[in-house]
C-alpha cells in the first residue's frame, strides 16, 4: 500500500470501529444504567434499540448523502455528531434523555459506515480492494465482539457514563488523519437524497420495535400497542414499495436478483438476530442472575474474540479456496451447538463448566461464518456497487439485531431469570440453525454458479 492508501484504510477502519463498538460496548453497562437512572428490562432494551433503530434506518441514507455532499464531509459530520452525542449520553440526567441521545447517536453512526467503505472502494482497486475490505470487516467484527469487555472494565473501575466516552479518542485521531491526506472527494451532480424513504423506514422500524418492547407491559390488545405496530408495518411496506419504484432508491432491490446476495442477506438475518439476542441476554444475566461483575461478564466473550483474531484470515483463505457455502452452513450450526451448551447453566453458577464451553464453540462457529458471509455477499455484486451492497448488508444485520432485542421480553417470558435465559438459548440455537439451512439452500460456490449457467 502507498502512504495515502494506508491512511485512508486507517480512517475507514477507525470511523467504522467507533460506530460498531458503541453498538456492543453498552450491553454490559445496562444493569448499571438501570440501577442509576431507573427502569426495568424495557428501559434496557430501549437503550440498545434506540441506537439500532436510527442506525439501521439511516445507514442507507448516508450513501446518498455521500454522493451529494462528498464522502469526506459526510464522514466529518458523522464523527463530530458521534462525539457530541457521546458526551450528551455520558451526562444524561434520566433514562428518557439517554434514550433520545442514543437515537441521535445512531444517526451519526449511520453516516460513518457507508462513507468509510466508499473511501476504500474509491482508493483501492482489484486484489488490494478485496484485502482492504477484509481488514475493514475484521476490525468491525472485533469491535462487536470486544465491546462487552471494554464496557465491563469501564463500568467496574470507573463509571458506566465513561463507557460512552471511550470512542472520543479514536474520533479525534480519525479527524486528525483526515487532515493529513485528504482523499479525493467525489460528488454526483444528479444525486438526490430520498428523505421520504428514510422517514418511512425509520417510522416503520420504530413502530414495530415500540410494539415489541412495550407489549410486555400493555399487552397486544392495547391500542397503544397495535396501532404503532400497524403504522410501523404499513410504513415499512411503503418504504419497500418506494425502493421498487423510486429513481434513486436507498436500497436498490435489483441487488437481490443476485442469488448469493439475497441468500447471504437471508442468512445474515438469522445469524445476526441470534448474535444480538445472545449477546444481550448473556451480558445482562451474568450480572443480574449469576452475580458477576461487569468486567467478568465482559470477559466471558474474550475466548470468542481470540478465536476470531487467530483464525479469521485462515477461514477467509479456506473459503476462497473451497467456496463460502460449506463454511456458511457449518459455521451457524456449530454456533447453534454452542448456544445449546448454555442450557447447562444452573443456579449454582460456574463459568468454567457452564458458560466457557458454549462460548468457545460459538466463537469457532462465528469465525467460520463471518469472512465467508462477507465474501459471498460482496462477491455477488459487481465491484463498483460494493459500497451500497455492503451498506445494505450492514443495514440488514443491524435491523435483525434490533428486532431480536426488541423481542427479548417475549422470548424470555417477561423476566430474565434462569428459565428465561434457557429459553433465549434455545431460540438463539433455532435462529442459528435457520441461518445454516438458508446458506445451504441458497448459497452457490462459483463453480456451481457456472455449472448452472
């Protein structure tokens, strides 16, 4: 890589890292937040989902904004907005203020991911581009897995409020790097931002999530539940119709004509819903149910992180040699076995015998899945559209996690006790098994695709 390429890659990795890190670092801080600001399980769900609603809804808008305003400007706006909302969250006087600030932080986070990917695709070509995207994917995945550990250390040694300031330093470094080698900025004179599409998507997701979270308190028969649910479903349906008919869609539906793209995104829905559900439930239960500190709860995910660091590149190379189908099928099934191993958790809690085996097995399955999944999705689309293809896949994964966390109350039966924990483990395993089946049925290796033609 040239010096400029290295700096561009560093900017892309750091900008995306803070967005994905903040989506996961908060999970181990949830019990401390609830204890300090008040609120039960629904408040904890909203702290996570307020961020994911706006992140999932506006991550597609950022691609259009980059075309209109330029990638570097959008990236700077996202970084400044992320830093400002992080400070606001750290100073939150109550749960309502915190939830609103988290929603605004999701908007800022949404500006970071597509813009950073666009920088990569405009700076790198050929094999170098594939390698750069691989490095970017690995860094964002590590952020998702390592977030709970970082959050746990801050909660126990400092304060849950400082958890949200952990990203201020990388934001400052990224802003400085942008001034060192300003990448060539590209704008499309004919580009437009589909504001109505973005609003329909946000209202759709927000209405559905509100109903899923609050139904445990008000019940499905309450107008305060079924009306937002109906509005959400109609709005999201309107969003899909607009994407089909609009001139500049946020989510070009023609991408889904590629077999590996739609199959990869279907597998993404199941796998990332399971990962989000499992991450939320394990982080909260280990503290509130098993009595572990936030740091120890965060340490529970370290074996998985180490496996990803050690084996991700090797799994990516093997998938490139043998094709992604085998790995995308076996990986989620291995993770499903890991989730079922959590059924061994009992009242007389012991991490080493009841949790660690499941974490190790799940980590191995996750390592087998992530790189091949990314390669299959991006490889199905021509390289000049890799930015929007990745943005769509990222949006799909965030929305899947959003809905899974919104449904936590329904899954665990309203209370995250031992019985609810076991129920969540079974649902996680089922989702992962469905992800493996979706990959087996839908994904085709390149040789198989050529044979079908």
